[in-house]
C-alpha cells in the first residue's frame, strides 16, 4: 500500500507543479516580462520545497485560488499575483526578517525582468503587508486577507494548517510554542482589532468561521487543555534517539501517551516484542504519563480506540514523509472516524535516525562505536547483548 500511495502522491505533485508552472508563465507573459520564466519558476519551487510543511507551494496555490475569487475587486491584480508568488519565498522560523528578504527577492526578479522600479516597489510594499498590520490600503488589504484565508476554512482544514505550523516550529520548546502561538492567534480576535479580515468580501465569507477556529485553537493551547490520550506506535526494532525525542515531546502534548510496539508476525525482527517493550519501559521509567505496551493483528487506529485514545502521534522528517503521513492519516480516519493524527518534525540531529539504519551498521570493525551515537543507553546495551564479540 505504501508504494501505491507514494506513486499517487508523486502524480499529484507532478500535476500540481505543471498547473503552477502554467499559472506562473501566464502571469509572466501578461506582465510582458523579459527573460526565462521557467528558470524563475524553478527557483521558486526549490525554495518552497525546502522542508516546508505549510509555507510551501500548496500554500501559494491556495492563495492564488483565493485571488481568483476577488480579481475584479483589485486595482492591480498582476502586482498582487506577483507578490503572492514571492511573499513566503524566504521562510526561516528562527528569523524575524522573512518578509523583508522575500520582498527584496521579488524586487530583484521584477527589475531583472524589465518590469520597472515602480512595479517592483509596489510588489515589495504588498509583500510587507503580510506582517498583518491594520489600516491597509485597498490591494494590500486584499493580499493580507488572501494570506489569512486559511483561518476561515472548515475546521478539519484549519486543524491541518494549525498542526503544520506547529511542525514548522518543532524546534521551539512546547511551553514556549504554546505561549507564542496563543499570542499570534489572540491578535486576530483582540477587541481592538474588530475584525479578522480587512475587506468586506473576506469578512462575509470567512469571518465567523475564522473566529470560531481561532478561539478553539487558543483553548487547545491552554496547558490544562492538553490533548487527552495519544498513541505513538511503531516497530521500535530497536528504539532510537529519534524515537526517544518523539516520546519526550509527545508526553508533553498529551495527558497520557501510550507507546505501543506494533508486532508484525510476517516480518523478521531483531528483537522480540517483549524485549522491545522492556527497552521502552526502561527508557520511559521516569515519565509518569507514559504507558508502554504492544499490539498485534489490529489496525493502529483501532488499537488507539481500544485504549481510549483520540490521537496518533507520528514523526515527519521531510516533505515526502508529510505527504505519506497525510495519506495514512486519511486512511486511519476512515477506519476509525474521530482519530486525529498529530505529526512532529524532529530536529536535524535525530531526524534521519532509523532502526534499519542502526541495524545496517552492525558487523564491520568499529560498529559498536558507530551505533552508540544513535541509540539510548538502554537500547545500546541490548544491542551489545544481542551481538556479542
């Protein structure tokens, strides 16, 4: 099933890329820009593909779709479209100048394409409005509302967006993230702001739903409103430092985290289910809200329901992982309606560690030192016991 899902996702990505390329070339030609539009498009795709979970090409596609709804209300729709293509081209969650750098990039492309200083400066000013200040002028107000339109989408779409933002900021300690995210969301429902959206069209279409989504998200970010029970399932053959990172983060997200060894009798494992459970129990001995168990011959979503969990915790290392996990989340939701997948992105130092990687290192001279850096002490000791000199 994984291979079939991967093929389908690749077809979807190719289709999206072709559609977006056509939209970019059409805008380039409409503006009478000089030079090769494909080269610019390729650079945009490259930037929007750099580990983005939300601020990626799909976000730009969504924004352009929103633009199409209000084109007739704009004074200069081409400058708004150009600005939308570039408004998140620079996106570093550890930086404070993303909009400024994105605006500078857009200006350089516009001037290089012979579109003139006046157009370039107009695009720059539009991009800077995505910092979402108040009292915006006409086209700037529309662009800001387009960027915020995700806030007014149905609850399931908003929740995917909200979890995606959390993944992009996974390097921030959970307590600090909750505080910061509440601050960002609260600005949009502050009584002094009056409305989430600046334009009548967007207020009419999305205002009520946006306020409901934001208030619900703020409530969920309150510490005492921690998600009730989550399940983190896997083969854990053996548990790695990547697994340890996920467990440590998961126990802070949920009032209770069930770490479950998924047993597949058809798959040859290096460790028995009992050994894997024992290693995990030793690793989590100091965590009062973590329970370790195993399950066999049942879908993970149904196991989660059987232990009273509403959430599945998953790790996402890159864009391909995200697309795969998104598809699996939809399958799990079909199997057990109400099951929600929460995905976290591990930091670079553990993101690429896997059980299969560790096992592949066993054998050559120096393998004991090689695997030590990837395993918790409990798993490392068990690996040495299983593979004596």
